[in-house]
C-alpha cells in the first residue's frame, strides 16, 4: 500500500513491517511511524555527503543538523538546517562518520554525517516526528516548526487538503470525463508548484530570506527553481491571471535578486545557473506590470531589464545577454563567433526588447530612452532566409551560415530546429506573415511542420536527446510539443486567417499527448510550463505574446468552465455543444453580444 496526494503521503515498508505517513506545511512536516513489536525499532537520519553536521539531543528527544550538499548555484556558506523532534525517548543512539558507526557518540561534523536513534515499541505503536528546515539558522528552523502547531497528522492533512482545494478550486470545469478531469487538475496542480518560495518568516513575523546570490540573510521575498526560458511563455501569464497576489511577491523577489546580484535571474536554482538562452526575465517583468500588478518597486525592475539587455553575468553567461555586443551592433548574434545557439538568442532577444519597449511606454519613459528597444525588436527579420522561408544562422559578415539543414537540432537553435524556432516572433506575427509573402505562404509553412515526417539531424548533440525521441513518439510530423519553443505555434493560425486549423491541432495535442497515466506528459513538464499550456488551452484561450493585452482563441475542451478571479469576478466559458467531433467555433458571444475580434 501506498497513498500519495499533495497534502498526505503513506507507504507500507513491507520488509520492516512499518507504516510511514507524512503531511507537510510550507516549511515543516509531521511524520508518523507505526512500528511492529520490537525491542529495537530504529530511525536513520542521513545528512548527506559533501559536508554535514548532526547532533543527537536525547534529553530533548531531538536531532539537529545541517547539510551543505548542493549541485551548485549557492554561496560557500550555504547550509540547510534541520530539526527533528520525536515524541518518544530514545533507548539507543549512534552517529555515523563517513560510513563508520559510532554508538553513544552524539555529534559528528564531517564529510558524510548520519544519526540512528531507536526505541522499544509495542505492536502498532505510533511514533511522531516533527521536522522543520531552514536555510538561515537552527533558530529559524525552530520558528518554522511552529507551522505544525499542536495538530495531529489527520488535522494537518485536512488543512493541507483545504488549502489545495482553495488554490485549485479557482477553476471549475464541467462536461468532461473522469480522465479529462484528472488530467486537467493534475496540470493545474503542477502549474502552481514553481517557482518555489525561498523566503521564511522570522520570530517577529517579518519576511526574510537567505540570499542564494550573496549568502546574506536579508529582508523581503525570494523565490527560486524556475527557468524563464520555459515559463515566460504561459506559466507566468497564468499566474498573472489567476494568482496575481502571489506573482506580486515574486516580482518583489526579482527586485531583491537584482539588488543582491546585479542581474535578474534567467534560470534560478537557487542562484544564477548556466542553463538555456534568452533574456526572458524582461518578459516576466513586463507582463506582470502590463497585466495590472502593482505595489512593488517597478523602477528598480526597469533599471534591471535595461541592464540585462546590455550586459552578461561575468560568471554565468546565460544570465543577462551573451553576445549582446554583437546583437546591438549587427542586429543579430553571429553564427561563427563562438557563441552557440545564436539564432535562438537573437530571436528571443528581439522579443525581449519588445517587452522592454512596452514596459517603458507604460512607465512613460522618454522616447529617446526606449525607442532603441522598439528598433531592436525587429531584429528577428535579420535571420529570415527568403530562400527557405525559415530562420537561419548568419555569419558575422552578413552571409547566412552554410550548409543549412533546417532539420538540425541545436547548433544555431536551442533544443529544436529551424522549423520549431521560425515561429518565435511572438510580438509581430503579421511581420512574419509578410516576410513569408502573405497568409497563404505562411499557412503553407505552418502546414509543413505537420506534413514533414519526424526526421532530424542530431549531430550537434552527438546522439538523440530525449526531446528528439519524444517528437518521434508523438508522430505529429516535425511538431515537437514535448519542448517549449513550438508550443505557441498552433495558435498562430489565428493570425493567418485559418483558426480552424488551430482548433483542430490543439484538440489533437490535448487528446494524444496528455493523459492521467504515469507517462501522461509528452516530454519535460519544465517548471509548470507544459502544464500551464494545457490549462490555458483547455479553457479555450492562450497568451501567445506575454507583454501584450491579448489572449488568442483556441477552442474550449470542456462544456463549461468557471474561473474565479482574485478580485471576486467570475469568467464563465460555456460551450454546451462541444465534443471531439464538434471542436470548431462557429460563433462567439461575450456578455451576450456577438464577438468578432
């Protein structure tokens, strides 16, 4: 037996005849162990290798310790402190130093520390362990323990269930089958897991955080574990729509990140990490403000996005803009100057510049300060190859790189090929349509993505990466929904006069590539982005261009959906004749009036 929910977990450890249960709060957890009759029932605590400390305090039925184990992205003083309090006295205690068991030794500070405590138990006896952690101190971990209160595991689980129902209950869908409900709410659940809260509440009730950027304990919010290359696309727009007060805190966290490191994050885990491309923090900042979020230091964020557009982090080159000097001078990042995935960078920088321009306009910044960003927003045109009607890497001398294989993954692009990245003109689809000779030519190229077989060139990677394999398995031509660059493409049929094709293909993707089964995702879920795509799409609309005031229509997946916004207003989406066969929108009424936009 195993039970797993967002608020409660239970497992039977058959080899030891022990039932283990746990239910969490935000920074603490309550464990309950149900033991067999045994003179020697044990609990083992592993503080991990790479530097750890542990101490048994038998007079308090307590174990304290910390681990410094990490995979990067933290200052040298990083520690994860923990406190474990049991409700039963110990009859046995030992610590472990690098694999060596030392009985009746209560404390270890070494590379790999551990502790073992034991007690005599009756059959069915339950032992509770209250656990809390902190990135700040033991004292802060003790303060975090207060989240558990005096509740037992059933009471905490019920509070957790109520909290999740409050979050997930903001959207109610009707008229689907059980599998569709399970898939929808699983996606909604995953859409609100990231970014993680990295702040704590001190004994005075103040918001504080350990900075993963400079190692200091400072006031204010901090969030981490998200990659903007993925999540700018629709995860953050989803938060702006459904949970704006939470994203306001995240924007405050971005202010703190800039103050503490000199840059906005692009991939935080928990500090700046060298991963992916783009300067999409500009999109995350702009979309929040332009969607109406206020009450945080937007002027500091304005300075931050301008700085990030004209600088690169000295140690983490994926933060800021690698190749910004070439981009600002030539209008693109060249293929042959030693900067990989250059075409992807150019296309994303152009969109990012558009976001900065839109934010500057909203802040009434002087025209002379922001017009450069409007100009650079058109830099995507510099990579359009009219011969192939695709985006293509370009050398420093202005000539396209050659030979050109539009099916080649990576190289000039990021985890995709030219067929995937050509559509990364979120902010100017009409401009892309014009480059392709009009709507007919544009639609032919869009159609070709599905007509092409799922063939590829993997030579850049030296082997088949999982994103390529997932495209093959999907068997939808060269459409690669398992990775993010192409996920908005289906909606671009709306700009070219063939919305029915968008409505057809989004239904195909939802039906075939998302299920409630263990393998129900078509690729990387990626910090909520692939889940948020499903949630938006199931509701019938999608934010193709974050930073704009537009949602683009798809087609509702359910017969009815009711969205309760934070301001108390409700949006009801009704499609009573909706079915798999009847997936196309013939007409749309908004507040009882025909809507034709």
